[in-house]
């Protein structure tokens, strides 16, 4: 692994809390990666996420497309997003990072932050946009910005398109794996950890594909029903942090401890909340056949090794949850328009092709899907560097 191009630790002069920025590398002078806020966020965590962003960008490289992959980066703030001081801290962080965001770091929502909140804080910090560093790479900046603004205004069944595309990509990754194994959708059970932006949309798409979501976990615990949960009711009753209103539960829905999602009877587990959720100890409770990483880095390496030895397939985050980031750039660069059907079709097609490529490579090489994804990136980075250049 290469050393990141830049690692920065910032200390807030008001609260004493720390924030981080890691730029793994630049392509055409620009990097891409969201900003997360959570209590306990560390520089090591952000470094791993930035490296993952480099991989996500490279994996979606299409020489025929308008979207040009960027370098990988990530930001992080060590604070509970529900802390009363969190918004002021976010504004001060963005103000401190303003020169980097103006020059080479494009960012947006991640764990603990919504895009609306990032946009509001960015404006207060004096920024034109959280992605303004990419504007010089656009053929028609005015048309591109209008297209992205229109896309963010699109809603489908009460949820924003920006919230849905990521879940569409996660769901399609799971469906591609099921199809390769000739497993029918009907009767396949799913447990989801986290019903926020990514987890909620994933649960919706999988349910509509015919799978049964039998458990969801939030900060209050796990809600389970072996006959299947009413996902739409749960989504309608959640708050901005993905916490479900228990008053809407049905008689057959059970409330279980927070970690019960790990061991429910399900073929597919979707960790869609925090990093490091599955470790070497609690992985023993998992009986699912597939783990689909909707969150960033939810399965620790030692846990993945043990799971693989037990025949559990882990579909890695760098592929599975890359749809949201790619959708931003497909829309901004003009590969797709501000239309939900077009966005979903492009996301499904791209994610299915990528997952099938990864799984085929894993079979050929006799390795894990994650190792296969790394091998694909290793093949593509020299091509991207030769065409566009990068700074390590």
C-alpha cells in the first residue's frame, strides 16, 4: 500500500475536538471522498476510507464514458452528530478545509451527515460548493451544475434520488451474487444493520425484488420478524438518523438486542451502519451465506478471513457501496440525466457488470472478492495514470 499524498489533523479551537483529511492520491489534480462525523472517528479510519475511495473511482473507470475517475480522499470529524455542538464544529471544520475543498478535494455526505447539512454548512463556511474543485474539469459547468441540482430535487415514493441510488447499487450487488449462485429471490431472507440512507434504500430495493427483510437494526436494537418486516412502514416511521418509531410495529414484530441482526436466520447480511461491526469474535454467530458491505469497512480483515474459511462470501464495500459516488459523477459529467429511471438503469447495469467481473476474477484466481477487486484496481490504475496522470 502506498503512503497517502496528504494526511491532516485539525483541532477545533472551540471544543478541542479533532477532524481529519486524508488525500490518498489525485487524478487530474482532484480527489473525491465524503465527510463523516461520528464519535471516535480516527485518522487511521479516514486513511483506510480514502484508500477505498481511490479504488471505487478506479473500479468505475469506463474509457467510453464522460465521467473521468478522480483520486481518493476522505474527511472525518470526531463528534457525535447529535451533539448540540456538532453543527458549529462542522462549519469550523469546513472553513479550515476551505483551501483544500476549493483546490482539490470534492466531498459530500457520509456517515452521520446528510448532503443538505453539508451544503448548508459549506455555504456558511464561504464555499461555493462542496464539489467545486471538480468544476474546472467540466465541459459546460453551468449545464452540469444545473443537471446535478435537478437530480437532487428528484423524489421517488417520498425518498430523494440521491438517497436511493446507493441502495439500488447495494441491492443490485446482492442480486448479482444470488443470480450467479442460481438462488431464487423469493424465500431469500435479509438482515440489515442500519436503516439510514444506505440501509433503508437497500431494504426497499431488495424487498421490491422479492426478497424478505426479516431483521433491521438501529441504535435502539434489532427489530425482527421471520415472516418478513413491513419495510415501507419502518421507513416511514424512522427519524433523520435512521431510528425506527417502535409504535408502528406489528404484532409479529419482535424487539431484540442491538447485535441480534448478526445471528438471525438469513441468507444475506447487509451491514449498512458503522465501520468495524463484524470482528473475529462476533463473526462466529453469523450463519448467512453472503455479507454485502453497504457500510464502509464493516468487516474487519481477521473476521473476513475466518468467514471465508467457513464458506461465507463477503462482497466488499469498495464495490458494493460505490454507486452513490459514481452517480454524482455520471450525472455531473453528463453520462446520465436528472431522471430516476435512467439513474436506476445505469446504476444496475454498471454495478451488475462490476460485481460479475469481480466474482469471475475471484473464481479464476481462487481468491476472495475483495482480493479480486484489488487486482482489478491494480490493472486499471496504470491505465488511468497513463491517460490522465496522478499524484501519489
